[in-house]
C-alpha cells in the first residue's frame, strides 16, 4: 500500500473555557448566579465588589504608572441594568376555594384561612401529654403521630407499621415486658383518632369524613351522611344527587341536609397546621413604560458591580515576565468572569426587549391579547441560535405591571383560525375563562358548547382541547359548576 500525503480544509467548533463559562452563566437562575458570584469572590483575590472597602496599604501608593494603567484597563462595571375519592377531593376543593374569601371578597388559600404557628405534630403531642395514656400506649401513640403526613393521614397501613416496629427492634426495647402486637397498635390508633382535629389519623378519605361525622350530634341526617360516605362517595363526587336520592330512598330535603353536612367537612384536617415558607422570586428584568413604549431594564440587584482588585493587579503587572507568577491565571479568570457576566446581561436584555416588542398587546390589554410566538422567531430576529434563546429565558423572570412571569410564558403555540391571524394558546385560555365566568348559573357551558362558541368566532378548537385548557386553569367541570352555583343561589 502506497502512503500518500494530502492536505485539506475542515471546519470544527471547539468550546473554549471562556465560551463554556458564558453558556453556563447564561442558563443559571438568579439564585444560582448569586451563588456562583460568591464562589468566585471567595476563591479569587483578584475579583472584588465595588462596595468592598479594604484598609489602606502603603504598597498601593507605590504602584507604578504601568500598574495603574493595567488596573484601569481591567476594571469593568456591571451596574445596568380519578377514582371516587380523587373525584370527591377535586369537587370539594373547588367548593372550598370558591366559598373561602377574605373581607375584601378575594379568594384566600387554606393556609391563610387557617393561620397556625403550631405544627400538627406539636398540636397532637400536646394533647398526648394531657391524656391519661402511659407506658407502651404513649410510645405507640408517639410513633403513630410521627407517621402522619402533612394532611393528617396515616399513609402506612398498620401491618406495614408493625413490620417496621419489628425490624427496628421495638419489641426488645419498649417499656414494660409485654410484646406489642397489631391489637395494641389498633388501640393506639383509635386513641389518636379521638384527638383534635377531627379526622386525624384516618387512612383514607372515607375514614376521615366518617370520623368527623361521628363527632356531630346523632340525627337522621348524620346517619344518611354516613351511608353516603360509606357506599356512595362516587355519586357525591359527580354531584349526581338525583341517582343518589333514588338509591338511598329519601326525600330531597333530607338529602340536601345530609349533603350539607358532608360538604362542610374538611378532607384535609392537618392542612390547617401547615407552615409554609414563602418563596420569593427576584425578577431578572423589569418592564417600564417610557414615552409610550415598553422598555426592559436589568434588575440591578441581580448582579453586584464587580471590578479587578488594583493592588493584586499591580503585583501581577510587576511579575508579568515571570511565567510562574501565581496570580496571573487568576487575573485572567477574573477578566473572563466579568466579561461573561456582561455578555449574560446583554443577551438577556436583548431577548427580553424583543419579546416585549413582539407581545406589546399583552402589556396593553392583558393575556387575551397574547400573540403566538416561538423561540425561532426571536432567534431569527437577533441572529442567535434557538438554544441561546432557551438558555436566556429558562428560570428567568420578568416583573410587569400585570405581575411577575417567567420569560418562557410569552412563548405560546399558535391555534389556527378560519380567518385572520392565528390565536395563541394563552389568549384561548383567557377566552375560555371569560366564557365560564359569564355563563348562566342555571345553564353552565359544557366543553362542547364552548368549542362551538369559539368556532363561531373563527377559532378551530376541539372539545378535548377545551377540556385540557380548562383543567390546566383549575376550572371544574360543567356538572361541578352547576352544583356549586345552584347551592350558592339557594343559600342566598
């Protein structure tokens, strides 16, 4: 075989360390970026915040003119800028959220409705301390309390819990000499279920509702409600009261009273003790209207102004001919980091402003005016790759007069229209929401009817798509809305 030497040209894309750093910083959230900046500030003495104050040093006064010039060149500022139980839970949650409102007639969350500074576990332990339980019973009760979830349910079966006790050697170490068994665990559970709040320690929704009903005074309505919870919870979830009345053979008035008893129960008795830590979002971009145009500004609180430490830079300058200078690599690293932060800021700002210009109607009129927009549209306009647009918008938030949104919120897929421009999926959700809000309380709109109304307006949308959007917005089915509005109207 003859060996031949040939030449040729090829193109290759190699990711330099600087480019990899820029890509990494661009896709970070504001929280991740803050952590990364703190890491660099701790590990690189050449990098400092402008607000940092260092004690005066005689060496600073002795810097050469070349060192001062280098320090000035390297200083960069960045200051800009379902089964039946599941169905019942869904139906109940809608009733709860619709009827629980503040004094200003605004909906409030379950935690706002039940403010608590005491956790469920602490609340139960306090009752245990005041009870007449002692020895093994007290210890078993404590174990059951620890096994409850945040809603007050016992997620493990007694068999599973007993097996865990056996495997952990509880029988060998518990107080007294008697052996714990399933019977003693069952007795402890019955004791726990007598604690406040009613329904705590239940193993499923039926048991939770039954425990609460048993706390109510004995009456014909309570016995009927117990029958419904035990045998007909699915029909109750579907609000099929007509079939329910036929099966349990009672008059309408008694059924309504039993139904009212069940509706006023709490399917999540432990949720009122939930102590939620609020999650705060720091927006990366702030939108303001200036001279009849919406403009984007980078939140100055995201990135502190950084600079090169002049003293250490002078030391590097003086040792610039020494290849073994320990700070030379760190000086270059600090320069790259500041430049990468600058590029990140500029990229996010350009992408955000382009999105704002494309979705100007949203800022003027709200979600109903959202236009179809995909990442490719922004990438073509800015002559960037789609992956860059994705990194610049993921986990990045924008503060607007209409609220704080993730930048990706403004990318919406188009829905075909028989005439005119296509609709965005966001504007269609708003249209569906408005139709439901304005519907007749006596004859709510079904998903099929909403689809037909939108088709009359030129929007080509299937019934299943309407159902998908409605569910995504947390809006109940037509039967649930009809039952709730009928109940609210009759209660006035």
